[in-house]
């Protein structure tokens, strides 16, 4: 069964965005883009909440076609257009959305189906499902014990307030650290898998 890995930039004090969704504090550079690009290219399914999906959909489908497109824009746009997308939303409809499935109810059952699903792109069924940003979706999946790992990029900043990554956690979640990496811009990657024993 495939794993859901939450991919998130986070402040040192555990916030993923400011109170109004601000993300201008996040440090990214070519080193991070290259590192993340290699990892996500191994995935064949991206999972989003509605807000993050709409933000992505407004930019990435054509980002690589612009005359000012960077190497990252071209590579990520290509990946975004081919990846199978799953969106958690009670308001979006999937009519006319290319390569996109909307989940609006029976979250636990539907997510477990996706963990066993092999996309038509020839996925082996062993590739991770990457949950990008989407704090509200992350909170819902955490409460149902459906997240299998965390791929966190800890930014060297303390926000003091904002939208937390972890909220309303009922039980302890034990983690095992798989890898860590320090980037030149000051961001530290922490790659955890959930210990479900």
C-alpha cells in the first residue's frame, strides 16, 4: 500500500502560514528546487486541499510556457500537468477537471482506496502520494490517522502566530527520522515516517 507523505514548509515554532495564509517568510532557492524536483518526480499522485489546489491550478499548468519561465517553472509545470491529482473539497466538482479526482465525503474509505490505486500512468503502486501544503486537509487526515510521513522544510524563523501544522491531535504520533539535510539558505529538511506499531 502506498504512503501519504505531508510535504510542508514550516516555521521553527510549527506554523505553515501566517494568520491570513501568508507564505512570504518561506526560504526557497535553486538548491531546494532541484532537491525537491528529484523527489517529487518519483511520485505519481499529488494530494491537495481545495485552497492549495486552486492556487496551484491558477499558476502551474502554463508556468513553463512563459518567456520568463525558470528551469524550476518548466520542470514543475511539466510534472504538475502529468501527475494524478486528488483534491479534498466539499464544494469543488470534478466535471471537466483533467486527471483530477475530488473527494468530498467518506474520507477514510476514499483515501484508503487511493493508497491502493495504481494510476494509469503505469505507477507501480509503491510510489508515495505527496500531500502539498494544505493545512486544513492535513488536519483532517491526521485526525483519521491517514498520514504516513512528514517531509518538513524547517525555515529559520519564529512566526509567533499563524496556521499550525499540528492541531487538535488526540493521541501521540510517534515518528522515526529517515533523513535530514541542511540547505545553504538556512532551511533544514526533516524527513519522518510515522511509527504505526
